[in-house]
C-alpha cells in the first residue's frame, strides 16, 4: 500500500477543507495546519499523528504532481458521503 493510500482519507479532508479543487500544494499544506490545530483538542494523539504523517506525504510530493494527487484521492474518497450510514 502506498503512503497516499495509507493517508488518503486525511488528504481528502484537507482537500475538502480548502473549498477549491484541485488544490495547489501550498494551500493544501495550510489546510493541514488548520485541520491539525482544530482537531488537536478533539481527537486522540494517534489519529492526530495520522494527519501529521499525511501532511508529510504531501510535503514530499513535487508541486507538479499535487493536482494528480487531488484527483486520485477524490476518486477514492469523493463518494464516501453518498454511502448510507448504518451507525
């Protein structure tokens, strides 16, 4: 499994938080900072670390590949809210 697959949900949340698509790398990293700050009081340390690791994955990706990352993650997670919830 690739790092993008490992942290795709967190990357998708940061993309969604940006309110634009696709998101440029700089803005995506800013969205991660905001998410991490806002979630730090709401989620446990392990889950928060997943957001930090996802941000590190994005930091390693060259700027010219971020658009493709956005489309890949959106195709994997974009329809999640359309599935029925059983909880």
